[in-house]
């Protein structure tokens, strides 16, 4: 049980630098940018899904957490957020490399996730481009009631980081406790179902905001117990703590559910298509 607590602390500490950098950026934008510069920033969001998918492919979930915060304050678009979520790899890359899996296979999986992230991200932005944005970066601190005018940018960012960090720590400890009681073996048995339902289950497991999900999926694939399609169903929905932070920071519940549904259904559908083709 102590390992669960230690893992929760370590996972939280890993995210804190990303959160601090994100909040520093948001504070800078709020305090330093005028309306004219804010419009310039908005116009340059069009390539967001491209850069978001590339950053999300790095082997950690810090960028998905950052993306959730940035989307909630409307610094990035929904398409960019979804691109980051779909390309996030979490623990898959280091596990495959440590198991000496053919690097070309690893590159194909990452490359596929990045391409899907870019394509879906641009499509989402086209669909939602006419939708009015009711928020701006200047409303971010007002929603959090953090008295950002006092103490300067760094102190305000630190307050945000500590507040969100405590939330993440509590969730991490809770999830680690559940996984400790349920056991990774139970997750593995769940995914060994050979019916069509295993794509739905893999995508559901991928949504668990904990590195255990990507570890289980990757280990099963390496052991030839699940197909490449099943693996991708889970990896495409694996956003680390990104989806959890989205529900905490973005007050538009309908929007959050839409994003979650898009990611989940894409994971299921793409997994099925890949196995059918291959």
C-alpha cells in the first residue's frame, strides 16, 4: 500500500513543473497582452493541432495536463486539445524500448497516433470554427477566485499550481488505491475478451487517468495477448490526467462530455478498423 502512496506522490511531482509553466504562461497572457495582441494570438491557433499532436507524442502525460488548462482558458482550440489527447503516449514508449521491441514498430504506433491526432484536430476545428467562444484568458483567474492582482505573476502561478497539484495528488492516491485493491491482473483478464466488446473495454481502460492502464495494454500487446487494434483503442484514449483536469478546470460540462465521447468512440472505431485492415 505504501508503494501506491509513493507512486501517487511521484506522479504528482512529475506534473508540477508543467503546471507551473502553464500557469506562468496564462498569467503572462492575462497581465501583459492587450486586446490587439490577444486577437493576433487567436489568429495563430490554426496550426495548433499539428504542434499539439507532436508535443503529445513525447513519452509523458505533462502536455495533456497543460493542454487541458490552456483549453479551459481558450488559449488553444478544441481541435488542439483533442490532438494532444489522441497522440499522448504516456508509458508505452519507455516500456516498449526497455523490452527491445523493434524500433520501427514503435515509430509506426507513435506516428499513427500523431497522424490521427493531427487529422482529427483539424476536422474538429473546422466543425467548431463558427462557434462563439464565451471565455477569454482574462476570465481564468476570476473563475478560480485566486486574487491574482496581489503578489505578482509568479506567486499567483504558484498558488494555482499548489491548488491543482493537491487535487491531482488526492486523485492519484485514490486511483492507485483502487488499482491496488483490484489488481493489474484483473485489468489484464478484462482485456483478454475475444469478442468485439474488447475494443470498448480497451478504450475504457485507456481512459483511466493512471499510468497503469498504458502499462497493462502495452504488456499484453508485447506478450501477443491482444491485437494491435486493441492496443491502439486503449492508447488513443489514454490522456493521463489530462481528461480529469479538463473536467476540473473547464466549467462547460456539455463540452467536456463531447470531448470525452469523441476520444472514446474514436478509440473504439479506429481499433476495429486497424484489425479489419491488418
